[in-house]
């Protein structure tokens, strides 16, 4: 599971509802939630954040926590 997937699961957010609100396909939402090799695009992050009613910066901080410059 990806950090985005954990974030959505922790908050009991329905991925099908996110897909409906964002017009991002259910399969793409599932990929973003489950496959760590899938790259999240900025536009997708923004749309998902709007759909769940959270500031995009909060989502960014949560899914990239623990990462820093080498």
C-alpha cells in the first residue's frame, strides 16, 4: 500500500467516491493507493484533496513525511 492509500484508509475515505468526484478512474485511484511504483501527479493530488475536503499541503506533508534531502 502507498502512503496515499494509507492516508485514505486511515480516514475511512471511499475511493469510489473520490473517483466519482475527481473524474479520475477507479483503477487509477486503486493504482495510486496500492502500487508504490505509481507516480502521483500534482493535478491528481490537487483533485483528490478537493474531493476529500483537505488542504493539498496537508496531504503532501502526510504522504511525503520522513523524506528529506540526502
